C-alpha cells in the first residue's frame, strides 16, 4: 500500500509601496510595491513550504528559517523551497502535487500564473500538471481588499518513495 500525507500552509505579508521586487511563486510580478518580509517576501512559496513541512510533521518555515537569523535576510524563497524538498527526500518522501490560492487585490496576477507554475514544477521535482496556482481577490473586503496585504493558502500531497 502506498503512503500519502497531506499538508496545509497559510501565510500573509504586508504590502509596501515603493521600490522593491514583488515575488510570487519564484516569479517577479510587475508592481510598484513589494511584500514586507525578512527574506525576499515570496508569500506563496512560504505558504507552500509550510504545507510541505506540515505533511511530514516537520513544523513550519519559521522553525527552519527563522526571521531572527541574519543568514536568511533577503533570502531567495525558491532556495528555501529547494531545501524543504530536500528535507522531504531525506525522510523518504517526494511531492505528489500542490495547490496554491493567492488572494491579492492589486496588482492583477492572473497573467503570471503560467510562469509561476513553470517556476515551481522543477523546484518540486514534479510535472507542471501537478502544480496548481490560482489567483483571486477579496472583492475589496478586508486588509487584502484594501490593498494592505496578500494572503496565500497552499496544500501539498507527498508520498513515500518506497511505500
């Protein structure tokens, strides 16, 4: 019998207007704003890391890459995801598929979704059809709707290599 495990991740980052890079799923999104964070602020990858770590009961991204540690200042979140996938592999698991929902009022990111899927697939070691990225707004409700931040939900299915 094959062993599967599911993890769920959630993250939020504040939006700061000004000079900086807005990163989502390893892709730079055209914007006059960026996400406030200790690393590069890729809130989608952070939620995905939490989902994958959770699937194998390894805690969360803050445990492994704490914002209090200066070595992670400005870190490329794609590199953090690669390290998380390596942690899975060392425990005998591989990624099956992932599903990510990004809630962001502005900028509109729907046109970036194909590039986001292409960016994540090789980092996860899966075919692109195993990577789902969806973009939505909150219809101008709440902190996302007011343009103050971004929310991301992610789920990930992993399977045991020998199971």
